[in-house]
C-alpha cells in the first residue's frame, strides 16, 4: 500500500510539473508573439518630388494614411491669406492628364483612356481657375498639366518635396483636397442623386484640409485641419464647411503635416 500511495504522489507531482511547464511554454510563445507584433517594421513612405529644378523654398508635406484609405486622388496647392490661388504643388496624374488607367472599355477590357471627373477635386479645380473649352475646370487630355507637378497617386504614406516657383509672402495657406470613389455612407447614398452621373464618381464629396504657414516660424511641422468639402458633383467651387455628413471620408488620412525649408 505504501508503494501504491507513493506512486500516486509521484505521478501526481509529475503531472503538476508537466502542467506548469506547458503553461510556461504558452506564456513564452505569447510574449514572443506580442514582441513580434510590436516590433513590426514601419512602412517606408513613397517620396514625390515636384518642380525639382526650381530654386525657391521647399515645402515638405507628410501624408499618413488612415484606416479608410483606398486609392484616393488628391491635390496640393497654395493660397495667400485672402484665399487667392498661388500655385499647384502636386496633382494626381490621372487628373493632371485627363487620362485614367481604366478609362476605355471599347475593346472589351479596361484600357487607358480620356476621362473627365469634375466631382473629384472641385475646390482645387475652381481655385486654379482654368476653364476648358467644354466649360469644365478639370484639366483635359488636350490641355494637360505639367509633368513637373504630377505623378502616379501614392498607394500609402508619402512625403511630398515640392519646390515653389512663385514669390511667396511671409504668411500663406497650404491646402490639400482628397477624394475617394465608392465610399458611400448613410447620407451620401448611391441613389441620392440618381440622375447625376458625376456624383456617382465621387460618393462622399471631396474633403479639403488647410494649414497656415508663417516663414518667420519654421521650427515645427504644422498639421493640416479639415475645413470643409467640395460640391458633390463638381458643379461649382464652393467650400461647404459642414462636415457632419461625412464619415469614412474623414478617415482616409490619419494625419497631414507640412513644413517649409528656406
């Protein structure tokens, strides 16, 4: 009997040891997993250089994508404190050229082709103030914008190094307009304006950000803030300050910073 009970005690003790070892192994593996997640290598941003041959001050804009980012189109430009347009620093290539990669399906499959989408970036387009022969302010493939200020739309975070070509006042505004197709919500629904084909290319309207720059104080980056949205179909260049109807559009960008290097 003594041998029997001693065996029970022996095997019971070993079982406890085995359980403790197993629990320790699970804890170690869990810790390693947490370390792996926390030590994820940061994403390297795309670098875009515009007006590279200009000799004027450099404006550096850093874009950090939000959780709703999905191939948006965007424009960056400057204005004086009275809201007068100065110049475009960056514009998405498809807008600048009036050509989209998926713009022509006459062959039975999508091919590059000319497309005009005035609802995409209407606030920038009207501020720029170049009216095409068809009455639209969005560039056309017959009158494209320069390669020096356009590039393919970055797919994620990016840094824009934009040389300026104009003489700037000490204080000015930098603006950023962004638009993402197919981001409908409960207010901006697919059938809200059923007869407006331009609206359907925009979904929630474009979102406009702005920051004030003072060249006497350049120590820290300035964050751009959302100030309104463009017209839902690009019919005019009005800025609508009420953002209460926008949802996912406000999460396309997590943060946008800008600084000036003299």
